[in-house]
């Protein structure tokens, strides 16, 4: 399962402020770590499923396609930096992503520190999903 939420920007003459997450947000589920992941154009990072981690993902630059396996169906979301959306990915959700823009960078504000014991991985070919081929 996942949710998508429009984030709030504060317009400033010297440069906008882009809000991400705060303690009072319903998406805040504790703090484990923050990390950044590059998604090179045309490259696929799939498949993963966290057993406990809740991910709060923001596309910092570029454009990224996220794919989820929900109730045996694939759901696609293409998120651009300019969309200013917070993507929350809940535990036990198979997902992957692909860089579709230039200079694609995502930030994950996770409730847990990364642990390989908490994560399941499958090869990109293990699910019958047709990723874009450049």
C-alpha cells in the first residue's frame, strides 16, 4: 500500500521553501534514517519489499516512475520534482522505480535504519511487469 500527498511550498523572493515532513504529519512514523538514491535515466531498481520500514519519499530532482504490486496488479506513479508530492510506502508492499528524467534523485525519510534482515529482494525479472526499454 502507498499514499500520495501534495506538499506545501512557501514562496519567497529569495527562493521557495519546500516542506517535506514534520512531527505533526500523519506520515511521520518515527525516525530511523534519511538517505538519497539516484535513479539514472532508463535504469531500474526493483524489486523490494520492506517488512517493517515505512518510507516517506520525495523526488528531489528529475522524474521517477514508481511501480507497486498491489492485489496482484501493477500500479504506476510518475512523480516529477515539480509535482512536490510526498510518497509514503507502507510495509509489505513490493515496489520498484526507474529514472525517466535527467538528474533523478529521491530522498527517503524512513522510520527505521536500513537492515538487510528487514528487507526482501527479487530480481527485476521475477514479476511479469514490462519496464520501459530505452
